C-alpha cells in the first residue's frame, strides 16, 4: 500500500481529535472507513501506529513522531491555500513601475494610494527614470510597467498612448496675465519666464514655436525639471509652461492655472514587455493609473475654468 493524501488526512484527523469516531465526523465519512484507512496507513509506513483495545485506539510513540511531520505538511497546505486566495483576490505580489519625473510626485503617489487601498498586501516599487531608461527597463523586464513622458514605440514592448493633454501656463498669484482666460504666444513676450533646460524635448519644442513667431523669452531662471519650474512660479520668480500633471502638484500653492491658445500637447506612453506573462495584478494597477489620470485631468479642468 502506498501513502496517499486520503490516508494522511484520516491519520491527521484521528490524531487531532483523538478518536476514530471524531475523525469520521470531521471528515464527513464513516467510522469503518477511517479505521480501514488507518490500517492501510500502518501498512504503508510499515509501523504500528495505534494500539487497539475494543473500539478504542491509543497512538504509539511512532504515531506522535509521524504526526509532527504530517501536521507540518497540512499547515503548509493551508498556507498555500491562503496564498492562492490572496493572489486570486489581488492581495499578494509586487508591482514595479518605472516612471518619468513628471509623474513621480503627486500623480503616482495618488495612483499607488488608491491601488493599495483596494489591494492591501501588495508591495509597490517606483523608480523615477528618464524615458530612454524606462524603455530599456521595461523591454528587459527589469520592471513591470513603464510610464514614459513621450509617445514612444520601443521594440519588444506593448505600448499605448497614456496621455494626450495640453500643457498649461502656470502663473504666480497676482500676475497681470491672471486676468486672461487664455495665454497667447504674444503674451509671453517680455515676461519673466521660468524655463526648462534646453535639452528637454518639450522645452525645445516651445522654443521652436516661439522662434517661428519671432518671440524671445526673458528667462528669469532655467531649471532641470517641471517640478522645479512649478516651485519657482510658486515662489514668484516668473511664469512657466509645463505638463498638467506636474502643474497640478501645485494646486494648493499661490499659483494660477491658465490654458494656452496654441497647441503644445503633452503625450506619454504606457509600456510593458511583450514577453511578460499576463498578470491580473498588473492589469488592475494599469486600470488604477487610468482612473487616476482621468480624475487629475477632470480636476485640472475645474482649475482652468475658475
């Protein structure tokens, strides 16, 4: 007779409750079926596990030693069952997202907060990188999701356009241009401007647009990223034009949000390796990103209309 799960189950139940009758009730089976399984268990392990006296049984020392090992296995199975339930209900696992700096402050924190509230127990890792590094990390599966600041189509990745929203003008409270509902290119002439570094693709695009219209900016300060630009505006150093997600991080500061009368779209991409297996957890996180994005853009519309 070979050991099998049914024999171990009957042995475990009998040792746990102390009687064959109790084991039968626990397993919803008959007393003779349990007695037969216990005898088969002894045959399989080639040891006497119980001393029988009428309808009573008494475990031997060998039975107690064996029970310790069997009980460990049953507790391990229970842990596996709980883990499977947690995985199924998206309460276990790790999500690693690499994102552009534009998303790294308010937006991604909001998305992670919402995700963790719905999926407690899931660990979230966030790496802030520039777009070329994000593409490389994603395609090589060093992260689960990439959120890049441009519309890119890297080889070896599934990608979708995540954002196509206008950039906005951020003004210090009390600035003369706050009286306008939209900011034109001409409005930028001779204004103190907080600019991004000239190696930034969005900064280069704005400069080309200005040059085509023969407008020269008066740069008060040049900064490394949009969050620094927003902080400079909040401290009254000048106006700036940045992406809507970075701008919204300053909604509680002394700044004013205004639309642009000319097109400067901010585009970003959600990317994932083609070789990454499907994961319900990742799909849930991506959905949370999209919901947070829509909430952010809706909030921005309210600020722009105020």
